[in-house]
């Protein structure tokens, strides 16, 4: 596919598992199953947070934001991924690739910020319980949520636009499942050292720095939990904080591996599977992590199902 590097027409080819075609159907079935669980799990959390008055708290406000984000995050990549895995056609239009690049990076950066906000919410809940509702008032909650979404959007506009200025020469075959910044940099035929430096700098700001802040906040939380006299109170604080920490390590760990390693020196197959992890697996397991040990969510689900049976 020879085409002008500055052309805004034509298409890209997402190679995906082209070198391992025998795995395509297996991955197709696995991703379909994961996507369905993601839709059901995250939609359930959003529904419960809206319908059950007992969940009208800052914690579940941010959790429903995370679920909304995960729904959009997977939907921005999975349908195209499934199309490429199902048949021989691996192409994605230029417009589709650009849209996926902007949206995927926007939502990924938003999740980085939102997880910090959720850690702050847990810090206030455990370390300042008497002032929790005063500090985490509705105005601040909406402001923090807006900062998360707009901050992620700003990062996407800058990084994606900068990446699209690269000269994409020759075949335009992307050795990846989706149009993602490291894969696009690898595709470029010119000098990408500046792009890699910018990518590393921005990604450090959006991953390593927030992760450090979260871990620091949890050091204070751990000290506060030790001072709680009630066994039930310690258990509840531990469960909610542990759920958030598991999500943090799953998301940041895979994102740091996928984005902070040099784009042209790391193993591309590893990159592809890591991208599947944070784009497909993490959004699927987030609802399970937050609900399996959460009595409030289980209770809200039971009440909702009970009302449904009564209505019949």
C-alpha cells in the first residue's frame, strides 16, 4: 500500500495476530466473552449507583465514573479488534485509526487521573472520617471528575496530534491490535527520538507520578486503619482500600510496561498482549474486584432484584 506520508486518505492495516492465525478464533471468542462481562458488570454498577439511594456517596459517584470510562474504553477498541480477528480483512480507515488513537489515549489518561481521585476519596474517608461529607461535597466531586476527563482529553489532543505529524511511509502496516501511540511511532520512517522522549515524559507524568501519589496516600491510610478500634470498621476500610489497590496495580502496571519502554526496542508481541490486558481484561475485572467483597453493592443488587421479583 504505497501512499503519500501526508495523505489523510487511505487506510492502515492492523496486523494483530497475522503471524499466528491459528490463535485468531481463540482470541475472538475470549475477547467476546470478556467484552460481554465488561458490558454487564460496569452497566450494573452504574445502574445500582443511580437507583439505590444508599449508594449516593462520593465513593460510588467516582466508581460509576470509572465504570462509564471502562465501557467507553473497551468500546473504542474491541469492535474493531473483533472485526480484524474474525476475517481476512485487517484494514482500518484513516479516520477510524485517528479517532481510535485520540479516544483510546483520552480515556486511558483519564483513568490514570481518576484512580488518583479515588485514592484521595479513600484517604479522606479513612483519615478524616468526621469531615468526610464536608470535604467530599458534591461540588468538589464534580470538579474532580471534570478535571479527570478534561485532563485526559488535553493529554490526548497533544500526544495524538504530535504523533500524527510523523511521516508514515510505505505499507502502513501497524503491528498491533489497535492504533496506539507506541505502535504508530514504530511505524514511522523518520526520526522518532523526539516523539519517544515526549511519550516517555508525558507517560511518566500520567503513570509513575500518580502511582507514587497513590502509594503515599495508602501509607497514611494504613496508619489510620491500624488505629481503628472496631474490628468491623477495620475490615470494611481494608476491603474497600484493597479493591482500589488491586485495580491500581493492574492498570498502572500494564500501562507503564506498554508505554514507558522504548517504542523501537521492546518486544512487540509482549506490547500487543499487554495492550489487550489493560484494554480488555482490566475493564472486565474492575466490577468484579469492587463487588465481590463489597456488602453495600451486593445489598443494592439484592434489593434491585427483589423489587424486580415483586413487580412480577
